[in-house]
C-alpha cells in the first residue's frame, strides 16, 4: 500500500467518517463517470415497469422507514431500536 495512504488508518473514527463523506461528495459531482452495470439497468427497468403497471403502489419515505424499523434484526434490533435507530445494510443506521 502507498505510504501516503497508510496515514488514513491513523485518523480518528470521526476523521475517517468525514473523509468518506468528502470522497462521496466528490464522486457525486461527476455522476456520469459512475459505471452502471447491466444487471443494475435491468433491475431498474423491471422496477420501473412494475411501477408503471400500478403507480399507486408506491410508499412514502416515512412508510418505508417504518417498515424497515419493524423488521426483525436479531441481535441488532434490541440493541439499536432502543436508541431510536434501525440498522440497515452496510452498517448504516436509519434515525
């Protein structure tokens, strides 16, 4: 690994999170450079077709969050729901 990058591991957690956020913001500035795989395009087309067949089947963001919060997460549910957060994918939490 490049010696310059090894310094990243010496950052505090807060600094690492800020770095990730800054990197993501920079990436988001050039969405046309983010590759979209064929299987992703197919999934999006499938979801769009499903929606167009029944446009009233959508859910509000509040309804989606509530469904996620009500799912069972094994050990995570008791730990995080008590704090008002729900664990979703990639170690992220919904507040």
